[in-house]
C-alpha cells in the first residue's frame, strides 16, 4: 500500500475546453512510476442533490430526458454548485426549479465523489429536504420534467428493479434509508 507521500501530482495538459467542462491529460508519479490518465474538470466546483420528503414515508422524484444518457431517468432534484454560492442556497433553488417546493429544513447527510476515476471536482453535497412547501416552479421552458411522489419503499424497490439507475439518486436514497433506520435504532 502506498502512502500519500509516495504520490507526486500533477502536470495537466488541456485537451479540450468547453462551457461546462475542461478535459485534461493528467500525469502523476506514484512510487517512481508515471501514471497518465484523462480527467474531466467541471466548470462548477461540485454539485448538490436532495432526497425531498413530502412526509417521512413519501419521496418526490423527477423523470427527465438526459441528453448524455440518451434516455429518461428517474432522479432526485440535483444541480451544479457554482463558485461562491452556498450549497443550501443552491439546493433550495434546485428544489424550486425542478419540483416546485422549498424546504423548511435541509440536512446534510453525506458527500460523494460522482466519478472519482475521471472527474476531478470536490465531492457533491447530499441533503435530505423536509418540511416541503409549494412555491412557484421555475423550470425553464427548454426542460420537460415530470414530477411524481412515491412511498419510500417503492422508490427503494425501483432501485432494485433497475428503474432508478442514476448513481447520485441511488446513493442518496440508500444513504437516507440507512441514516433514517440508524436514527430509529433499527440499522445494523
């Protein structure tokens, strides 16, 4: 096993620059060996996402077409976190935009690297949003988002059945389910 002291990072060669991302060829040295890897750096420093709870047993999900995946996906509300914006402020914006609610409480339950082998940004923020209150939905006209709510048990079954495949949504729902069970004294 290597210690962090065995790793010398990094030299970056810009291969592509776009509005959303920069593609790099990164070289690092680990224990005397050079490692070369393609890395993506997103223009936003990271992202935010939230498990929005209408009640302790009902979760709001959205179904939206994602161009990169070329399919519709069930997800929780999420978005990029621009520099200089507080994660909770951005999450409230995403909730209003995507599902037409704001939350009385946003509780940070975890952070997660989205794709650490290739995306070089800091870990995303994972919240639970409760005390949801309706607000004006601010979805841009260019987005078509279907909003629905489910029993949490049904949403968890959607993961097992392959209906929910978005990694952040899977991680957030499973993390929230575990944290909830732990807080109730029923987690292993």
